[in-house]
C-alpha cells in the first residue's frame, strides 16, 4: 500500500470518482500584499527630500494627495512600482491565455496538468452574460441572448465538457500520462494561479481589461477576464485609495 499521490493506479481511481462541476463565476483572493499610498509618496519624495522622505509622508495629507495626482497625470510611473500584491485566481483557461499576455511587472505560477490530475470544474456562462455579438470588428456590442440560446449554450457546453472529461478519465485509467491525456480538455476548464503585480502593472492591466465610464481610452475586453479584473480592482482600491482615486480622475491610463 502506498500513499504516493502520483501512483497511476491511484490516479485512475481518483479520476473515476470525479464528477464535473459547472461554474459561472471566478475566484480572486488577495493572498499577500505590501502596498500603500505611502509607498508611492516615499519613492517620489526621495528625489527631493532624500532619506528624510519617510518622515514627511504623513505630515500633510492634502499635499500627499496632490503629489500622487501629479505623478499620475504627468505619467511619472516608477513611484507606483514600489509595492506588491499577490492574488490567487481561479478562472477558465481561456481567461488565463489572455491574462498571461501581460508580461511586464507580473509574475505567474499556475497549477500543473503534468504533475497533478486536473479537476473537472468547467465554465458555463451565467444568466446575465450577454450572449450575442453584433456589429463589426472594433465596434462590437453584446446583447442579451434569448432563453433558447441560453438553454442551448448551457446544454452544449455541459455535454461537451462531460464527454471531454470522460475521455480524460478513460486515458488515465488505462495508464496514459496526465500530460498526454490533458490534450482533450477544453479551454473552459478552470485553472488556478498566483499572480503578483505592482500598482503600475495592475493599472495597465485594468485599463485594458475593464470597460469603464471614466476611461479616457476605452477598451472592450472579454467579459470573463473583466470579471477577474473587477475583483482585483476592488481589492487594490482598498489598499491604495489615493492612488486609485488619481487613476480614475486621470482617465484610467497607467502612468
Ligand atoms: C480588448 C483586447 C483585445 C485583444 N485582442 C488580441 C488579439 O486578437 N490577438 C492577440 O494576440 N492579442 C490580443 N490582445 C492582447 C494585446 O495585444 C496585449 O498583448 C495585451 O493586452 C497585453 O498588453 P501589453 O503588451 O501592453 O502588456 P505588457 O506585456 O504587460 O507590456 C506593458 C507595456 O510594456 C511595453 N512592452 C512590453 N513588451 C514590449 C516589447 N516587446 N516591445 C516594446 N514594448 C514592450 C509596452 O509599452 C506595453 O504596453 C488583446 C487585448 C485586449 C485588451
């Protein structure tokens, strides 16, 4: 008897026991952070006040707010880099494909489909997800689908996910390696990762991955990555309220 989780026979048994689950939401948790408006002020003031800058920070709140706004407006970006936020994110693979295009100021670690068996959790759009795309490239609008379109989407996705996961289980049960068997799994499968960023890289991400009335340069992201971005934004806004206010005031363009 062995308790080694990587034994093929144990994997096969585990796989047979798993039933697909369907989700229409995403998970975002702030798991670690060192991020505050004072980090921005400290970094900015070192240029004028040198090592005295730390003492100056809390002296004059209005001046601090003004300085952050000036840095944002004039796009002096580097003072917004001296902080760190680590998020745990669970979302469909198609969201991660878009997410990992953000290269600068981001670190990622994602669960492995080679070292562990992938869990059968799949994305199905919720009732409020607009289903129908109208217009032309660059000018798309999304409108509600009919009840029939929603029912079809749910049924087609769930059937397809079940079939794909059964094939995955069948291969694992026959001793095929996880890294080979995973090829049949679709991009609607949930994955999980840690993503670490700073306020500057997060602002760049939010500018591109949210649709917002205050945005000077509008973006039209896929709704599912926007769901992730909105949750990250809510966490960040609590940590750095002055920076967040200045970001919105200056058209949500990363400095
Ligand atoms: C609505 C939307 C639709 C999209 N559609 C597609 C699509 O159809 N196909 C597709 O492939 N991608 C698509 N993308 C992804 C997009 O092209 C970017 O890869 C992604 O948004 C990351 O942006 P970024 O490169 O600015 O970010 P980062 O990689 O984080 O880079 C940040 C900034 O650093 C600088 N930088 C980074 N790397 C370089 C470099 N090599 N050379 C010069 N400057 C650099 C740039 O100023 C850049 O803005 C889409 C993105 C959005 C928001």
